[in-house]
C-alpha cells in the first residue's frame, strides 16, 4: 500500500486541519494510507492526546508516529513561534529515522509538511521524497508570504515602523501594522525564520491550501498567475478546502442550552485555542453584551499571567465571579430568562456553529474558525488577536465581505460601546443582513467544492495522479 506522510507543526489548529487533509485523501482514494508524524511538546500548544486517540479509533487508515520530545526551556525563547521553529529544527534526525522506518515497510508517495517544518526539506531530499506544503491558513496569507522576499529586498524598515499600506498581488491594501505578527520587526529571529520559510515555498513540489476557489478568487488567481514570486517559478497550487472537523457527539451542556433558544438569535463569542484577554477587556466585553440585549454564548478563559514562566503553560480555570462584572453571571445565566451562557475554556465549536439557534460569531479570525463559520453559513465579527489574524480581518471585511470589523480604541482596548454596536449590527442591522447573504452563498459553494465534480475534488485528483 502506498503511504502519504504528513508532518504538522505542534498546535491543535495545525494538527486538526492536517488530519482533515488525511481523511479527505483516504475517503476518495482509499488505496493510500496516512502516517502523521506528531511532536507533542512539553510546553502548551493545546492538548492533543484525546483528539489523537479518537482519530486512531475511528479512522484505521490514519496512524500516528510520535516523535521523541526534545526538552527545551521556554524561558530561553522570545515567542511561541521561536520555540516551535527550534523544536522542529532539532527534530530532523528523529524525522529522518521515522521516514526510513516507514519506507522500509511501504512506499512513501509524498511527504506533506506544515510551513513551520521547512527545515526538514534536506532530510526529504536525501531520501528522494517529493515535498509538498500544506498551508493551514488561506490563499491570501500564502500570497502575502510568497511576496514577502520581494518586499524584504525593496524596503529597509520594519513593518511596525512603516506606517503605510502594503500593496501585494491578489490582496487588498494591508496596513503595515496589520501584517502577520512575527513579521512586524525585521530584527527578530521570528522574522528571519519566516523569511526563510517564504524563500523555500517555491522549492517544493506543490502547495496545498485549505481553501476553495470562489472564497479567495483574487488571491488564488495571483498565485496561479505566478505574480507573487516575480523572480522564479511558483509551484503548483492545489485548493482543497474547506477541510474542517465534523461536529462531534453533541453532548456538551451549551448545546442543551442552545436547544432552548429561538432560531438564529444567539451570538457566539470564541477566540481559538490560545486566545486570551486582560481582565479589563473581559469586563468591557461583558458590559457590551449586556447593553446589546442580544442572546449570547461566550467562551471565557483566564487572562494571560504576568509571570514569564507561565507563558507556555495552559491557563488556570477562570473564576467568573472575579473576571466578570459583579452579578453578571447571576443576571444573565441564572435569572434574566436565561439570555446568556458563559462557558469556561472550551466549547464544541463546529457543533455550536451548526446549531440552528446561532446567528452570528465574534471570532479571532483564525483560519479554521473562518472556514467552520463559512461551512455553517454564520456571519462574523472580526476581532483578531495574534498570528496572521489581523491580515485575515482586512481580507474578511474588505474583499470577502463575510465580516463586520471590531475596532479597537487607542491602546488596543475594544470598548463596551463597540461590542454593543457590532453585535447589534450583526444580529439585527442591515449591515448584518448583507454579510449574512454573502456567507449563505459561500456555504453552498463550499459544499459544491467538496462534492463530486467540485473544484477541491478535482484538485485532489490532479495531485493523486502525480503520486
């Protein structure tokens, strides 16, 4: 049996979408088996053990090969990105060993890596394996990454100091301060690591993107036309989305609560597996939700710790009585006709977005969350926090027209009045109606892309023919 080896970076969002790619391949081409190389680091990237057990039990064609952990001291690294790059760099001998072990018992047709795993390319070259990237964000972000070396050569300032609009092929103008967070300061190791990744994309056999043609048509055209890499050939691009996880078993308390709410009446607020807010921002958000009068389901996490050593640890259980305004939980969750529900740490997002009572989603603009909302036909308010999320917000609000923007005031705080305004616009206003119509159309197109004869299925067939 031919094998496809997948190598995601650590982090729940990257692992889930890579596994969804494996499911997509084996569903339509069952002659392949999938091996996922997993790095389970000692620092917090979201817990994956339960998820891996579930996939192993339900998808026998997908197996996991755990790479040995390499103990690193998080306090020696300036950022989460820096420690992930270093962990992957040091794991190369273990990946080499794993690939040789796999190839001794089956034929490896392709090696598909996350962009964080770029430093493994020489290992694959030594074994004569074709390397493909699986890009876990959208085509817009990929277009920006491929164009980065060109911007780097023609500028001397860091993005954080430019105070200008960045013009890149296939993208709306991006304020320089909204560029991907690790790229903001060109003097950092994060910037040089990402620049190295961007220079290596064209050296791959192809790039698979978790998107579909009609969602990001401008960026996809720019990629296919080769204008994002002006000085050398762009590899083949394969749009194979939307690849999102299924909705799970439907047993969480919040789904029972949603069953009691009117259709399309609830706004859902959730900010990814790593998104956190200050206690001041949590209180402002609570006030805004109270003032809006809209029903809400809100996932709340503890604020980030001020201690450097806590940065890479899972946050503690949030104490809602301390974090939210006095009496908030009693007023909304217990007394006032059950108008809101606050959930600690986690909710089954795909199931929530698919629920008939949910009519809007306030999101951090992580790419998996955007795709899950599109598949469920739920309009968005864009409230980005880290990584490429600010860039996603610009594209979501300007080009895709899938979201209303949540605007920060001076100092980065989103006021209660802004929360109230945007939630009401989304759920009750004309602005929300327009966004809802667009997302409903994209929902249909997403289903078509994955169906027989659809664009994403066609892209997979082209790729499999090469393997």
